[in-house]
C-alpha cells in the first residue's frame, strides 16, 4: 500500500524525540491502483462496499427531503463521506462495541439498524435509539462526549480480558474538545483496546480545519498521548478498512489504542440547519466532487468488469425501494405520547418527578379538548 511518512524532531541541539505517521492509500483519485490490491478486497468485498455506499447516499437524499417537508427533524448528511461509515461497518465484528457520532449512517446499516429506526431517531422518537447490537451506544450529538464513553467501554473490555475492541467515531472539530484529549490520554496510559476514527471532513460546522488546529495533521495528536496515529485517504474505502485491521491487530497484541485520521470532505451542509455556501466557495466544493468515494469505487468496478450501466440502474432502483419502504414504516409508526419523554431518563423513578408528569398530563388533556 502507499504510505507517506511524516518525520518530526525538536529544533534543539540534540534530538529528543522522533516519530512518523503513515498515510494509507490504495486507490488514487483517478481510480488507479497506487498500491497493490489488498488481500481482503475480493470482488465480493468491493461490490458489497459499493452497494452499501450507494444505499447510504440514497437514504441521505430521502432524509433531507423529509426534513425539508417537515416530516423529519434536523438531519446530518454524510454526502461525500460514505466510505467512512461503510468501511467501519464492514470492519466491525459482532461483539465489538461501537460508539458512534451523528454521521455514521453507513456503519449503522451494516450493524443491523433498520432505516426506519434511524428515521425515528431523527424524527425525535427515542425508540430509534434502541436499534442495533445491545452493546453498542446510541447516536451521540453532543460534541466529543462519546469518546469518554468509548474509553470506559474499552477499559471494561480490558478488565474482563475480552478480545473485542471499542470503536468510536468523532468529527475533526471534536478533536479540539477536552473530552477528546482526556480520553486519548487514558487510552495511552492504560493501553486500552480503543480505535478512534476521526472523520476529518475539513469543517467543524463553519470553521475550516486550518482554523481549528495549528498542527500539520490531526493524527499527530496521538503522539502526545502515547497512542499510535495514522492518516488515511477517506475517499478510499479500502484504505480505511486496512487502517482498522492494523489497529485491531495492535489491540489484539496488547499494544493499545490507535487514532485514525480519515481525510474526507463534507459535500453537503453540516446539517439541514446549515448553509455551507456562507463559508466556503462553490469552486472548492466542485473540486471535492472530483475526488468523492462512490464515483471512485464505481470506476474501479467498471475497470474490473464487475459493473455496468444495467447493474447500476438495478441497484439504484433497489436502494430506492428499500428507502421508500423504510419511510413508509417510519411515517406509519404510531407516535408516542408526550409523557414518554420521561420514560428513558431514570433507572429508578424519582418521586419528585410526579408533579412535572401531572402538569404535562393536564396540558396535553387541555390541548386535546381544544382540538
């Protein structure tokens, strides 16, 4: 595989420390091999990756349409970042602990989430948080708090002597939060089986990467914590998968955590509540479209004689049908009562909450009578 090395030393008379960061890439921007095809990337593996990336994009498009028509809440598109989620979903093993942030649709599909469950979540229904493997954590919207939970889960796995890993995702903006540094520090000191994947899509909402951090890479933040760091081409699904395989091997060999900086680009707005045209140029976005992951993998499949226009047409129709059926199930789900907002807050019900529950009940009754 292609690897580029970053070397850093201090500027004093004597070198105190030296480190390097690998850059992993198999598939170039023109869909050409820049490194030997990895052993795991069989024809079936490539096709499955492509199909899930396309499904992810079709789902995103429909979710945005639902939000625009008032049938869904604020939604974070993963347009241009489909390889990130799908590679994670392909790499996760059954018993691993997945701790997601809010832009991991592709991983959720491969993890067994129903699309209607994700729609329920973004529609404000807490039942959408109960999807997927029981050990996985729900979608996390607060920035960087999930990495503290992931470090705790990894610590539990190590204490129990289990072979699984905890895998957590975070945006580039989240790496500027204290939660990130504290969790990474613990992972380094305790040699935790933790894999941290940073989706560096170049913008923390409206703040570009170069205004968030003065370091040359986000991956080098691993060095100060005593954690292994690596950077990968995030538009190359194979590169992301390879980095995760290597990180898992390090964890299995009791060599601790890994921080993987995945270089992507957010082609859409940050969320449906954002307007990215206010802070970046159309030319920048146009250039990023030339590097996006789905077209890159599709061109490879064409070159390998694994794909053609008829197969593409069939796949698009199948994905549309799946998404439309999920939307139908979502819209036909009987809404919960307003009182249900209390159902998921406490393991043991505190008596002083009864007054609030009664007040809400009275208000709901008055509204029902009014209508």
